[in-house]
């Protein structure tokens, strides 16, 4: 089953037996309509049972595929024992049976009462209660006004007093991932400021292109995205969320929709939210009391030079980023200087002819010269891929997830006082091994070896070579 057809469970009464097309399922053509109806009803019931029992696993991209597999494993053997077909789990009969289960499941989940995991944007249409959304956004904007200033004592204390949505996927991960989260929240807060920035990292790429993604998104959907800081959950004060943006234009069909952005560097864009991203968006929607989040993935490519930028007329979206750095103060004793890049983004409204672009560049340079900023380089980009899928808020999932989050937070509170060092990641000792060196030249009759990762500290080791 594909992600774009995902849904969840509906009222059984919404489905009729005539909804299922069996003409293309050869192994079912020899059984009665009553048998088909009974099999279909059984699949509906198993879907509902699976969903209720495993709702927390909805975060997995393979949730619906796993559900179909489980149902097939439960039913196919009985189907064969009844004499309706022979068992060939790796053959044609099983494939046909699985296809039937998939079709029944897809039909069933179309009328879901629990939201789909994610939905193609083109398939989603909703009526917006503008008044209700406005009240929520006004509340969030008031909270945002009172955010502590970054890197102040108050800011560090505030961030240290909650779990951010972007890390909460670890709560439901492996023991090592949970230990990592507990350890990070227990250890003393690092309040030092780094003056160096790795502009080549994937994380920096994502930060650099987030404003570009927002410009493209606003242009595509004719909307306005507002910026928000770290919002605390209104009920669970140990949960916080920092959405990439929220649609704040009341005239837009996107009004009240949250925005989560991932600017991809080197992985495939599938339109299927990864488990950690899906979990992040659910926590964000619950924290902000919003019911939908646009999950946007992009791939931007940078032109090799200015000439390539002007010659390429095939791109719908392309533009310019100016990379500024802070000029050093030459008249005083040398002090560490924040070399974090400052980016200025050319609006999409600027014409792409050379004269218009150069005019904008000169204006930006003049505007920032007074702030002591110097133009370091000019970046030319184009949008290579853009994916937008909608993730609906899933209250049933959060209801199951919240106790796990609270238990982990209580552990953090306890171990901040009683000790957390045992949560530190265990360092792996490199394995000592003897490696044979290839034979060559005049001494090919001599077998040579070397030893990798031999620990010589305060030890004597004998290695027998046969």
C-alpha cells in the first residue's frame, strides 16, 4: 500500500460489501458472495483491532503495509485450510490474496475516524473556522512576544526546562536513543558561544535555505507564513515546540496550517514523512492546538557560477543569496568575532535580468555596510524538487504517546538530582586483528602481517602467527 493512499479506521457501517471489486482476484472467483462478504467483514474487524492495539506505531512510514502483512498472516493459512486454495506463501495465490486484503483495507480506511498518516495536498480540502483559528493564532502570538531573548540566562533555563518536539521521537526509539535524550537533558547546559560555523554541513544547508522555501511556499499557495519561537504546551509544561512557521493570512485556504520544512541535501524525496519528522509534527500540532501541518521537502541546487544562472531559463524558481560576514574592528585589540554568515535573500518579485539583480545586490550592500558587514560571496540557486504533503493532527496517537513522554521527563528530573552518568554512550573498543600483507616482489616467499588497533598501554601481548 502506498503512503498516498494511507488512512485510518472508519465506522464499519459506512462500508458496504458492494464496495469491493473481486473480479481481478482469481482465487476468490470460485467462492460464494456470502463467503466474500464474511471475509471482507473479518478484514474490517482485524483492521480496527490492529489500529486500536498499535496506534502508537502510526509514526512508522510502513504502518499500513505492516497492518496488511499482519492480516494476511492471520487469514491466509485459514483460507488455505478451508480448501479454497493451496498454501504458497511465496507464490501467485498469496500475492492475489494480499492484493485483495490491500484493496479491502484501502476501501475501509477511506472513511476513517482516525486521521490518515499523511495526505496528498491536492486531495485535501477543508472548511476553515476563521474565528476559531484566529483566537488560537492570537494566543500563540502573545506567547511569542514574551519569549526570552536568545542566549540569556532566562532563555537557557527555559529551554532546559522542557523537551523539544524535534527530539521527542527518541522517547519511542531504542534504549540507546532514550539514554541519549536523558543524558543530554541532565548534563549541565553549555552556555558558551561558538564563533565558528560549518557552512558545509547538512544542518547549515537546511537553515540557509529555510527562508527560500518559505518564499516559494508563500508564492505557490498565495499565503503568509508567520515566525514563532519555542511554544510551551498549555497543559504539559515539559513539552515545547518550535514550528518552522504557521500560516497567518486569514484570507488563505492555508490559514492556521502549520509548516514544517526539510531542505534535503543527499537523500531521496519520497513524500513519505520519516518517523522522527511525523512524531515532531504531531507534538507541534498538539502544543499549538492546530489541526494540520504542511510537511514540505525541497532540494535546492546552487549554480556553479553567475553565467550558468543567467543562461538557465528552464527553472520556475531560482534566485540569489548574498553571503555577508562581519568586518573585523581593526582599531582595537583583537577579540573573537562572530563569523556566522549573514544571508540576504533576493525577493522572488525581483526580475531575473542582470541589470535588476545587480541593482538589488548594490542596494543590499549599501544597506548592510553601515552594520559593518562585507559581502563575502554571492550564491545563485534554483529549486530542483518540491514536495508538500499534509499531516493531520492525530489526537488518538498523542493520547497514547503522552504518558511515555511524561515518564521520560520524570526520569530526567529524578536523575538530575541522583546521577545520570550511567546514561552516557558506551565507547566501543576497537577490535584487535591480525591482517596479512599482500605478497609481492623478490620477497614473495615471506608472509608479512600487521596488527590493527593493538592497545599497548601498560600491557604486554603475545600474538601467535601460524
